[in-house]
C-alpha cells in the first residue's frame, strides 16, 4: 500500500497488518521506499539504516577507484532520497551491511564501532582479506558467513562483537589460512566454531574471553600453529575436537599441548 501525507512533517508511522511500500509528500513526490533497488556489481558496499522520518535509508560506496574498503570510506554515509534530499546516516544507526563482489579487501578499522550493525547480508565472494579491528566493537552483530576466497582474518577483526553467535567458514575450496591474534576475542555469544582444514595459523588470544565457547572443531589432521592464550577464559566445559588419527599430533604439538587434557577425537 502507499501512504500520502499532506503536511511538511512526515514522521515514522506504524500500520499494523500492512506493508507500507511507498510514502509520498502531498505533491506526489516519493520520499520513502521500503524496497530499494538491488545493488549493481560495481558497488563495493551498501548500508541500511532505519530513520525515524524517512524509514529505511541506504547509502553505498562504488568501485570507481579501488577494490579496498577503508575507514575513510565508511566514516560518513549520505543517503539521497528519491525526493532529492541528502540525509546523513550515523554509523551507530546502520543495521545491515552488504559487501559487493568487486571488493577484495576490508582494511583496518573500516567498520569498527558500528554498534547497531546486526547483519552482513552479503560478504563479497571475492573478498581476500579482512584487516585488523575491521569490525571490532560491533556489539549488535549476530552472524557472519565468510566467502571461499577469504585468506586472512586480521588481528582483532571481530574483537568485542559480544552478540556474535554464529561464524560460518567456507569448507569447499576454502582459501583461509590465517586467523589473526584476538580475531574473535571477547565474542561472548559464540558457543562452537568449526575451523577449516586450510587454516595454518591461529593467533594469540584468537578466541580468548569467549566465555560461552564450549567446542572448537578442528578439521585438519595437521595442527595449525597456535598462539598463546588462544582459548583463554572460555567456557569451563570447553573441549577441542580433532579428526580421527590426529589425536596424538594435537596433544603433543606446540601450543596445543597446553590443552592436551581436553582434546578429543571424533
């Protein structure tokens, strides 16, 4: 349904049982759309925000200059409404993020402190690296699914994402080799994580202070290098599950031997 207002103060309106498709000003000018267009391939990133006046707003970065997303790209977002108005979006008001297929890297601090961000609806399939503290402190982020070309998750990339309860890696043709130090430090909603068999390095404190983390499933028969305090201050019921035939290899490997009493095989 469409809604028309004949005043100059358009406010957020709740219509129980209806989906509002469009809101028009009195002269018929479109100022709100609940279904913004699907981003084309040449957009690096797109964000969504719910505004009390305009409803769902979106803003984007294109790929005209580089395929990397930096903190300077994401420090301010301006949405242009169909009525020609330019509306600033605070990073704390952004609740959804879309990463484009042309994006190959997310640089240091790019989305740090986006405390309203709940969903990353598309994590670009060609993304190779996530920089240090790229999503650090995004306390509303609930789940992340990584693409198959991702090779590196930087130090502190998701540190302090306290509502993050699900991280899913690619397990077919996976390219991931490195999980950086403190990458998921203090992700207190995580309960279990399965590490792809391509990972060769897990940094210091990578999962430290994940207070509810009770299971790490390792899929590689060869233990990756493991930094100090990687699983410090996790759940008291924490266990490490490794493939059959690799139990001794993990129990005796440097770093892993510290957890020998809680390493089990499938």
